[in-house]
C-alpha cells in the first residue's frame, strides 16, 4: 500500500453489502443498505452521506490491512 496519493483522493466507495467506505483502509462506519431498508427519506440519506463525507480522512487511514489495494477496490 502506498499513501503517496491519499492527500489527493476524493473518492468514497459503497461495498456490495451497502457499506460506506471513506477510504480503502478506513473502517466501515455507515450501513447505507440498512438506512434505505429502514425507510429513510432521501433527505435523511443525503444528510447522513454529507456528514460522513466530511469525516473523510485527508491523508488516508493507517490500518493493519494486509490485502493489496486492488483487492479491496482500489
């Protein structure tokens, strides 16, 4: 893993299970699928997304993740 580009990254990801990932190595912190299935209004979903995106690490996230970035969606 290289963090040489983290400061330029503007990506977020949603896993196949509906989990929001702010960084490839950031722990999952939001279950979007559950939010949608619970009947949340679009405005509520938008608010949650905006709040989480503002929490995106600016310089990546340090982790013990051992998988190559391409195996986790990079």
